[in-house]
């Protein structure tokens, strides 16, 4: 074998080794940089909350990933959400609190909308940045229960209910709600609303009675929210990143990384569709109880 062949083999081996090392490094780190080469040194982790929050599992997992990575000095929570399921928002908020208590700064960046549950999780950050026209606020809780009694009568369908307590089928779509049931649900919603107001009061350092004056579900702009003390400053995503870098003591341009997410397969979509169909087939499954 001549010298040229050995040189070619050597170059190919280096290329293969480099590619393998790169893939191993990515798999161990668990993160992909924001449209750039693999980032080293001090980094800002960006977690995106988009759409209606149904579950907080993915966001909580991503927060934990960033919390464990010492190379990630701060977290920016980018919110584009009108709210969602109460428990989902509370789980994300609680996880953010754990990270803050460890001393890793968190900045919430509000996009076009960060209302209700979207604002709830923003309260878990050290600082909140909103655009002047961001739709936010909507501090409240809502429950929607369908009543299909008249429709069921037309098609000749009725439910025979056997239960162990008088409130067990509260919210049944086959009959009207009783005054006692309505009062029971209202009491529960009032309690959750009080939890929301308390979070805003404590995290934003606003007197609870003052929060109650605008905690009636109203939507407001980012600029109005700033005047009420619900956000800290006006600005976009870039401003939030720079603020996070400042809070973390990062000099110069911070590197941005996002969590690596599993690709959605056709099987995942099929499972979701089957799950939705199953829920639609159960009485009362369309009950909506959310920060929305």
C-alpha cells in the first residue's frame, strides 16, 4: 500500500472518530444549541411553554435537566400560552421555585400571550419581561360542564345512575346541576382562585387586597401589567436573555441552549387520537377546569 492510501485512510479515520465523538457528546449532554454549533462554557437555558397547558410533565423534566447542568447558569422561560389545566401550571410553578431556591436565576419572557396559567408560571421566575402589547393577566379559574339533556331526550338516550354519594355524579351532562352542586363547585373554585391570588401577592410583593381588585379574570396588556406591578420590565426575548445573563454574572454574549426533545412519531399521534376518542365516549369527560 502506497503512502497516499495510508494518508487517505488516516483522514477517513479522523473524520469518523470526530463524528462519533460529537454524537456521544450530544447524547451525554442532553441539549442541542440554539441553531449553532455545540456550546461550551456559560450558557443560558431556554424552555418554551407553548399553547394550552394540559400536563406539566415535559416542562418539569426540562427544568430539572437545566437545574442539574452546572454549565447552564440561568434559565429563560419563554411563554406563549393562554393558560391551561390548574395542576399543570402548579407543577411547573413549583419546579421553578425549587430551582430558584438553589440560586439559579430564572427570567420569564412573555410573547404574544401569557395569561391566566401562563401568568401563574411566570410568577415562579425571579423577573418577568413582557412586550408592551403582550396579553397577560386573566387571574381567575373557570370550570365548564356540558349539559346535553335536551339532545339526549331527542335521540331517546338516558343514563341510569347508581352512586354511593349524592355528589358523585356532579357535573353529569344528562341532567341539570342542582343548587347544592353549584355551590359546592363554586366553593372549590374560590379556593383555587385564592391560591392563585396568594401566589401573585407573595411573588410580586403586592398586597392581597390590591391583587383582588384586578383578579377578576380581566385580560390586560404588558404595559398595563407593568403599571400594576405584575411584570418587572418591558422588552422582548432578547432582553430577557440579556437580563438572565446579567443575573447569572455572565460576561459577554451568552450561549443559548434548548432541551433536546423526542421526535413525535406516527404512533404517538395515533395514541393521542385514541385517547381523545376514549374521553369523548365517557360521560362528563369534557369537564373543563383550568386557569384559562
